[in-house]
C-alpha cells in the first residue's frame, strides 16, 4: 500500500475531516502535527510550496486541502502500479 503522510494542525476543521475520512475508508496514514514540529513545516512547504493544511503526501505527490477525489485517484494509481509489478 502507498505510504501516506498527512500534515495537520490540531485546531484545523478540514484536517479533522480528512483524518476521519481516512479512518472511515480504512486507509492507514501517518499524522504529522506541524504545530509541534518545525522541521515538518519545512519538509511540507519544500515539497508543496504551500503553507496551508491539511496536506496529504502519497508516495511523493502532495495534495493540498481535503480533496477526497484526488486522494482516491492517487491511491488507485498506486494500486495499479503495484499490480503491474507483480
């Protein structure tokens, strides 16, 4: 399965919605609280060029905001790639 990182703030309502959606879909992810980790902020902004949260990283692709369609499309791409490698 794809490696998923979610950059969030604890007070961000869209971050909460994104994490709840991922849990509901049974998608494993690593939550990174950027309010308590300045190096994570630097990592996130260097990858996306954006400071806003939430941001979802799926195998190097950054998705800014809570955009379920983009997340599902990226996961589908990763699933197809994994199947063709077998």
